[in-house]
């Protein structure tokens, strides 16, 4: 068997309950030789046992910390174990389609790209709903100051509607749902910025790559779907609430603005907090809202749901993050437990 060109690094995105489905899909869709490093940041006991058994059976490297991780922390843990030409970062809720890895590697080999992203679908693979088919991002100099901009192409479109318009092309950014990076890029750039805690990590890396003279490419023949369906388990919520907390968001925004010399009134970064609040409230407030809609008038339902309960949830989340931090679950990474089998 030929020596692998790629190390796949799997990291937690926002929950753990889709771990099994995503890992089995990855192996089913990836015949090409590859190394796998699975970074398990404080998953519940059921998932911890499953991953340990899979690591022994399939022969991948499992790295576990006993605390939850900022996504870029998890990626850097995996990155330190990469000895191949390429690293692919993929979230633990992403379902790759057959041929995804071969086509991303082919794109990098044929173009010399530092970064390659696939076609991102959202929901369930058979829905064929586009999350992003390449993205744009950059820093603009305007009379009112430096401004960050970003745009997703073809978001919300059905794949069949736009397939003929999709082609391999350089672009401004791709996302960490799944991203191939040439390992030598990190020799130039250093590790991923762990102060980018929950927003715009992908934008930050792609901006750095392009500033250093590298290219970012979109490869439409590679497809990855990130799963938003399915019930959340109670064991998901502790990480989920921290992952999309205002505390992480505010720290990220302040750091990103300082790093790229953006003003405090930059509109795109100002939109991060409302986005994160909506993301966090989706599996909770939105479900309550649907129940209220069936029981009450529209006006009363909206007032009680999104207004009253929405504001209450924000307060509860702030309290929860303070309590969770007080448990000591926010300091330096605990000693890493690494299980390595058959490598």
C-alpha cells in the first residue's frame, strides 16, 4: 500500500451525538490511504467508549482531553501529529460523499493550492441544499475605516439548480466543516489562532494564506454535508452552550478586530453575536416557539417565545458559562490521553 499523502483530523464542532454516524460515513466514503487523528474534547462517557473501541478496531490515533476544546485548539492538537503532505480538518458532524478526498487532493496537486474546500451541503445529504459553494472574504479600505467582508455563494440553493455553474476556481475562503491544507503552509503561518474561539476561524486562516501568497480553491466535485438534523441529547448541551456563548463570541470579535485593524463599528463582526444567539437558541427556543404557535395567538406566542424566553435564555447562558468556568474546565489542556493502534 502506498504511503498516505493525507492526515484527516476530526474535531468536535458543536455536539457529540452524531459522532458514530459521521465516523462510519467517513470510512465508507474514503478508500484512499490516509491517516486519521481523532481529537475527542471531553465527550460524554458513551461516546468516549465508542471512540476507544473504534480506534482499536480501525487503527486510528485517538487523542482525548477531559475538557471541552475551542475548535482551533482541537485542530492544533491534531496538526502537531501530522507528518503527511496534506492535512484535512473535518468536523465531527460532517458526512463526506464518495470520492471527496481524492478530488480535493487532485485539486491541490494540480493547482498548487495551499487550501482546498469542497462543495458544502447542509441538513441531510439527500436534501442537496447548498450551504456554500466557495466563499468571498477580505479586508477593504473605506473612508470610514477598514472593513471585513465575506459572502457565501449559492447559499440555500438546490444543487440541481446551480450545478452547471459550479467549477473549480480560486476563491476568498472555504470553511472548516471540511478543509484541506498543505502542511507546509503552517511552516510559514504557524499554528491556527486559538484566540479565534467560535467565529471566523476559517476566514482568518484564508486571509493569512492569501496574504502570504498562497491560493484558496473551491473543488465542486468533492461534496461534504454537515448535519443539522436529529435530536440533541442532554449530553450535547454543556459543550453546545459554551461553543455558541456570548463570552466566546465577544472574545473572538475583539481579537479579530485587533488582529486585522478593524474598527469597533465593523458591521460584519458586529453581526456575529446575533448569529451566535440564534444558533444557540435554535434547538431550544425555536422548539418551544413552535409549541406556543400551536397554542396561542401569533402576537402572544412571539412575545412569550422569542421576546421573553429569548431574553431569559441569554441571561441563563451567561450564568451557565460563568458556572462552567468556575468548575475549572477552561484552563490549560489536561494531559492528553492518546490511543494509537496499528500505525
